[in-house]
């Protein structure tokens, strides 16, 4: 099922349980609760910078810059940023730039 439909169905009490990404901004917006996966059924999904190899060869300094992101973005922050884009309809580039500035990365 489309993620947008699953969240709406849960919000509207048409279903009681859905699977979702813990960083989705709709979880707090719809007053949903992420359950602990005590059976480790779902693998962890860690955010990681990805860059084209040819781009990195042309600009090797980007590796150092991208590594500055390490440990800066946790699930709670990612959820808040996702909500700004998905729910508040803010431009993703603007949201990203504001966050990078708030972290003194730019």
C-alpha cells in the first residue's frame, strides 16, 4: 500500500497498525507511536551520504565535507525535517540549507 494511504488509514482509525520509517514526519503529526522492534525484524536504516565515484574523483575534498555530517542527524531531527517538507510543504532545499546553517556546516 502507498505510504500516504497507510498513514491516512491509521490516522482515520481504519487500521490499527502500519509499518513505517521511524523518521517519517507524519508519525508525530498524527500522534502515532513507534513500537520497539524487540525481535529485530526490521533492519536499521541509517542515513548516509552517497556520492558518485566520478564526482568524488573530480572533487576529493567533498569526502571531508560530507564526513562532517557524521553524528549530526538523529532520527528525531530527521523526522522534524521530513515533517517540514512533507506536511508543511516547505522546499526541501530550503529546509536542508536552514538545517546545515543551524549546525554551522555552511
